[in-house]
């Protein structure tokens, strides 16, 4: 499965321990690194695309994290910059 460059960046961030918070009231996204720093969130369309492909998932109402399938899809890199 081919993934775009934007998906690749977000999945690398999530694979390193980051998470995405989604506010359903105003459709706002917030993306955080594993240290808790803010990161530019993906657009809503990209978020829904990754969710549809089951690359990310939320468990028990928590933040969205990468799934095992997402870990297999993302290409290995030392750093995503």
C-alpha cells in the first residue's frame, strides 16, 4: 500500500510515541510528540483517510495512536525530517 508524504510524516511521529487528539464538537485536531510538544496537525481529510485505512485507531475514547497495521506500512527511517 502506498502512502503519501504527509501520511508518512504523521505515522513516523505516531510510531515514535506521539498521539492525535480529536475534538468532535468543533472538528479540531491536535497532534503531539512523545515529549508532549505540539506538532502541526494533519488536515481533517488526511486524518479521516488514515482512520479509514485503519492506520490509526482510538481505544476506549482515548487519543488516536498508530495501529499494528500502521507500523507495518510505515517505512523505516532514522528521522522523519
